[in-house]
């Protein structure tokens, strides 16, 4: 595993034309690393333009906050989606450590965010966008990704 980490490649050096889907896992690091990543935003926007599957779980949707749709509006605007909820962030006592509250930010951008009880599985799909609320939602989100790929 350490050897693989030592061979990590930059996102902008990956040939995304061979991919049918992208899955953005969660973890609080996404809020700091991918939310403002120009390379990640470019990949997400390209996938969206090509109607490829974009899946994001837990804090993964933070990678979408700067992405624009084909119409120039926020990519998440009008999309039914979920993400790590503000309530869950409060429950883990990390509200003050985050650059923004993800659920609130997505709503500010026009997303139609729905959530379930804290730490319970919940996943949604809106067109090519698949989201899971928290780590417990990984399986449900993966099932939606598999189903969407089979329909392509």
C-alpha cells in the first residue's frame, strides 16, 4: 500500500477519456483538498458535459461546489442530492473546523438537498449525479452507480 501511495499521479495527468464514471469518496479532507481544486473541477465539468456518471459520498460533494454546468450555473443547481448533513457535522463536533457546512453550501448553490437521520444510509440520483449522505451510504450509492453504468 505504501508503494502505491508513493506512485500517486496528479489528477491532471490521468486520461479520463477511458473512464465511464468518477466516484469521489468522502472524508473531511475533501473539504480542504478538492473543494478548491482546479484539476478536480475540470474533471467534474468534463464528466458532466459528456453525461458521464459523477458520484460523491459523504463529504465528496464538496468537490462539486465550484463546478459549473453547461449553462454556466453551479453544477449542483436544481439537482436532487444529499451530502454529509449539517446535523451530522454538529454531531461529530467539527463545525468550527470546516471551511463551510456542506449541506448549507450546496443549498446556497441551488441544490435540492435532502437528508435522513444522522449516520443512516441514504443515497440519491439526479440524472448523471449520484450522491450518498455519509459513510453508511456507500453501499447504496455504489448500487446506484452500478445500475447507472448498466443503463449506458
